[in-house]
């Protein structure tokens, strides 16, 4: 019985992991509240991709016009806004771009992956009516 257990464990360690997963090493958020109930949000992400072409920040329970002034930079280089964002586009198509997708739950702020190296993503946006009575 012990031989079988050692054999199974040995087999597990012989093969490299086939699981690919993106890494978010660090997230910093700065939120400044306005006197009108709005919130200016600045996010800094330290990230590394392993697969796919898109990073997404999900923001649910907001109207389409609740988010404005959306802007993004990768490694301090401005990204270009892409209308009609498609999360299924290729790595080459989404690289250097950012955009918005809408779901039945809300919206997703999306960023194109440039490659599978480590990067610093910075983005900001304004949320209207963040605080309300």
C-alpha cells in the first residue's frame, strides 16, 4: 500500500503544472469623495498575465452613465480607448487599448494584455452618485 501512495505522489511531482492563471501581485486604490456625492477612483495594479487577452474590473449595480472620465495607462504609457470592446479579441488586437463591456449585472472596465510579462496598470474613473440619500 505504501508503494502505491509513493508512486502516486511521485507521478504528481514529475509533471509540471498545466494550470495557467493570471497574477495580481498588488492593488492600491485611492478614492476621493466629492461634495456632490461623486467618487474619483484611482487604481494601481501590479499584474502578470498567463493567458487570455483582457483584464477586467467588474463594476456592478451602476447605470451605464454612472461612470465617466475613464482613463488607463500601462507602465506609464497611455492606452487608447477602444469602442465596441470584445473580450474575445486576440492579444494583438487588445494590446495597447482599454474599453468597457456591459453585462446584465453592470459593466466591466477592460484592459488589453500586451504580453505575459509583469506590468503596472494604472486607471482612473469617476462614479456619479456614489453617495446618495
